């Protein structure tokens, strides 16, 4: 069965008007580091830097970019500043998780929330609670029926319309190119003649855009899990313009390979909760989806797709994923049994039934990102 996964990432922010600072000098004046807000990870300093709303009018209104710094542990022999972006787009990045003991010893590691995100000047799309209702229905969801698809499209249009009404002028100045220009302002404010940068996933596209805009200001870049910049931005053919960028990137093929690698490893490891000797684990996984597509319960088809896709980004998630899938097997099998008891013919269900065994217990309502 062909399965189509549709993902939509929309950042929900508080209901208020965007505050954009009046015109000021376009040149950064250094970074005034200080304590981070209460609840921030320990060991970090925080700061804000103003950047232009529009780089075509640098003397115009300003935005603030929120930064976090993990100071080098050996300040006497520090080699400089390493900037990071965690991927996304749309992910906060002030408090980076991408450091090794060697990097942490030799560099101040600086992350930032891109414009429109997190503690930086945010995009605010909603003027009332009522305007958030379509977002609540679609956030983290994707349709699998014609009825759901119709409702999803209507809700997405409503959210887009709310952003169009409420999020200007910032909305028109959100782009990877402008985030790259902001990054160059941060480099300058940090006193670095050239950029040192690490970025995974979408962070690779940001690094690629920066390198094309400012080739003579690149020092060292490490781009991890590199995205094709043409596939991301426009596609390689004119007809690609109407294909979602996530499909153009072909990540679904990589996700399928990662899933198969997980299942193969699980089948060979007695510790894996989803393991079942003599059973094809791909068929077992597909059986979960088939049953939940026909009869969703506490765990839904979408839950399994989201949780699986999210977990496959890091092999450290494998034990928890195995436990979740085993719990989903039991939930799907229980749902099928209930349906049998209320009158479905046994031979209608036999082809869907999969044997299950006790495994680790995962939260049945767990959510992941598609």
C-alpha cells in the first residue's frame, strides 16, 4: 500500500502584536553577554543583537536576535567562536547541543534563535484565540482520508490567511537569505573576521546560502547531513516548483532506509522489544498501520508514522521506538479484537492479525513529528 505523508510545521506564538524597534545604526556594536533567563540550561551566557528588518533598507526598523553562548572551558587558549544552527527551519537554536569536549575547550559555541523564532523577534499570526483553532487541528497532523484532506487544506488556508493579516511586516522578511545576513551581523558583532560554523540538516542549507552570499568571509564550515540547495529552493526542473520542497529533497527514501536498518538491527538483537523470532518485522510494522488506518484507537496511524519518523533521526532513540511499536502492536490487535466482538467476520480480520508479545510500555498518546 502506498503511504503518503504530509508534514506541516507552523510555529505557534503568543497572541500579541510584533514589536519592531525603530531605526538605528546598522553596524553591530559588539555583544553584551549577561545571564540567561530563568530556566535556561546551566553554563550559558545570553544576549541580544539588533539587525535590520530589511537589508534593502538597513537604516530602517530593527529586529532582535537572541543568542546563547557556551564559553570555551580553556579561555587562555581559546581559538575563537563557533556558530551553530540546529536545523529546521523554524527551530530555536540559542542553546546548542552540538559540541564535543574538544570543541567546548577551544571555542566559545554560540547558537541563536533565527528571526521570527523563539526569543528573537517572533512572528505572531493570531489576533484572537478563535484564530488559533485551525492551527490546533492541523499542528502535527496529516490526512489519510479524502475527508481529512479537505479539512486540512481548509485549515491550512485559514492559518495562512491569519498570518497574512497579522504577521506583517516581519512575514515578508523571513527567508534563509536574511537569516544568513543576520548570521553575518552576529559574526561581525563577535569580532570574528571569518565565520566558523556547524549546521546539520536545514543548517546545511543555511551554511550553503551564507557561503554563496559571503564567500570571502567563510573560515571553517562543517555541514552535516547535507541538503541539496537547488532541490530545497527551486528544484532542478521548472515543473519542480509545484512539488513540496520536502518531497524534492527525497527524505522519504532516506527515512525508509533508516526504518529498514532499525528493523534489521531489532530482528538480530534479543533486547529489542519489537523483536519477534520468525516474524518479518517490516510486515509486522505494516500490519500495525493497516489495522490503525482501518480502526484508529488510543494510538492512531498518524501517531505511529510521526513517532517512527521522529525517532529515526537518532539511533539512541531505538530502544524507545521499539517499545512504542510493540505497544502499538498490542493496541492495534486489541482494537481488532473489539471490532470482531461487535460483529465483524473472523475471516475479514485474519489477514490483519499479527501475533504480539509483551514488550516495554510506551505512552499510548505519544506524539512525534512527521
